[in-house]
C-alpha cells in the first residue's frame, strides 16, 4: 500500500500485505469467498491510543470473521497533501479522519464521499439516535450527512483559582459579558494580568469573536451569513459582536506582547501563573503543564472552568457551544461492512472506553460518563446538553474566509479596526469565494 507509513512507534498495528493476503486466501482453499477488507486511514500518533483501536478491531473481527479491518497511517501534513490523490486512486481507503465544517464540505463536493444519511436513518434512525444531535448536525450540509461522528471538542474559559481569590473574583458570578468585563477590571486592579492571549497565531483570538457572534446573533444569524442570505456578515448582531470584542480590547486584558505570542507560549503564560484566565480547548489543563516553564504548570486542583458568558439581549443560548467536531468520512465505494464497523467503533461502550483512556470527548449518547478527568468531565457534561454545537469559524467558513476571520479578530481587539470594517472584510472575502 503505497501510502502506508511504517515506523517503530506503530510496530504493534496490524499491517496486511498483498502477498500475505494472497497466502491466507490460498490457505483457505475451501472457503467460498474472500473476507471483506475494510481500509481505515487514520492520523493518530500516540501508540497507546492506536492500541485501544486495535483492541476494538479485535473484538469486531471476532464477531465478524468474514471482515478484515486494515489500519493505515499517514502523518497529518502528509495526509492533507496526499488525500486528494488517494481519493482518486485504486487504493482508496474505505473511511478516513475528517474535520467538520468547510473541510468536510469541500471533500463532499468532490464526489469522492458517500452520503451516510440513509445509514443513519435505517431501522427507524437507530444509528442517528446513537449520537448527540449536535454532532450529527455539524457533519450535515443541505440535509445530507457526510461523516459518522467520532469526537467533539469545546472551547471554554479556564482560570487560576488562587489568582481569582487574590482579586476577589468568583467564577460562578460570571454569567454575562458585562459580568466578565467587570471581572477583568477587578483582576487588573489587583495587579494581575487578566487573560493569556495568543495574538501571534491569531486563531486563538477568533474564539472570542466567534463566541460573541453566536451569543449576539444565535444560530439563525450565523447560518444565514454562511449561506449568503440576508445581510450576511453585515448583520447588526455580527457588528455588535465586534463592538463587544473591541470593548474587551480597550481594557488591555492580555499579557504584554500578546500580539506576537504563539499558542504554546500563551499556554505557558497561563501555566506559569502569569495570567488569571485563558480561553482554550478542553485539554487546556494538560497542555498548560507541557508548556509551563517548569514543565509542571498549575496543579489540577488550582484550575477552574466556566462557560463563555451570554450577552444581554442577545439571541444566542448559553447552551450553544463552540469547538471542534471530527468524524469518519466514508468513501464512495466503501462496503456496508465499513459502515457497520464504524457504528461499532463509535458505539457507547467503545466511546466510553476511549473517553476513559483520555482519547476524546464522546459523541455517543450516554458515553460522557466515561470521562474521568474532572475538568474534561465538565466539558463533556456541557456538550451533552449543547443546543447548537458550532465548529470553529475559521474551519467552517473555509480556509480563505477563515484567515480573514482570524485577522479581523486580532485587528478589532487590538483597536486597529472597527467592528463594521471587520464585518465588511469578512463579507467581501465570503463573496469572493462564491
């Protein structure tokens, strides 16, 4: 298989060569037909996580001796570069890892993918009901679902409990954007940097703009904008979201030099106790340790978490969530056995097992109790009650528009651009792509 990369780190994974497969067929001369081969292309680098998958494969094959699951690996950048060619080759995988939003939409428009809507709705929607509604919705375009849900991520605020106590701020009191701005002022007055910001990479700042658009306009406004309807990104709610972000920027809430800070450096600022808050991914607690100066970071019991606040008068719900959404995209000629295996891989029992191993926040209904880390468990609980889970704007809107969103977010919060001009730039970029 010309795109399978072999390395010592993956010595334990099952690799079946063409010659070996032929030998097995000859050995089973009495068999009426060959086993159905299902090729699974993944990007997972951690051998511990691959071992969990191998255990799941072993269980499935024991129950289905006529199916042979072959795991194939590509490194992330090589995957992105080679996938378009692979999808048109004779060695196409049956399913592969995909990001939701614009990436999956573009893949679906190539004609290389299988619409899995019918599989989800078979048997009275049995498979559809196995996943949280928000996870299925996030992989659906124009009424068609293009991937089987696998895992979900969540962006929320994490805070240093000791610094909050020093500033006299209580996280449970931060419910609205006004509450949040007041907390920022109070923390700054105590001589503490309120927020660790990653302006150098830009996308960490887009979390603020995106969440504010969601809180001000709700799903209706964002869906209309990305579908080219109504006033698009010039909707008053979108401009108001920019005003909210500008208001935060005027408080100078981030560490000195934040406009040049990469995300690892930003995590280090938080992990070193040099900022009271950070708006980040569900795995922030683990990643701040890796990036702290001492390699230890803040103790887990010194880190708290709270949801992104609502805005007064906004159409968004406090249960609307922002974060990644990943699934397994099924290729056009994949067998029914491939989808059957995916249903098994992502069932509640297996997603619970993967959650306990720290691999994911599950999308399988009822599997969130498998998350054992307290902060991750809070994220899982919030996601289980999500009314609308929105994929990262810079992914959902496609690469070209996404870059403009990231640029504009930084320009607005740093006072270099008005919210209206920012909205116009995004609208112009969007229209250019149509």
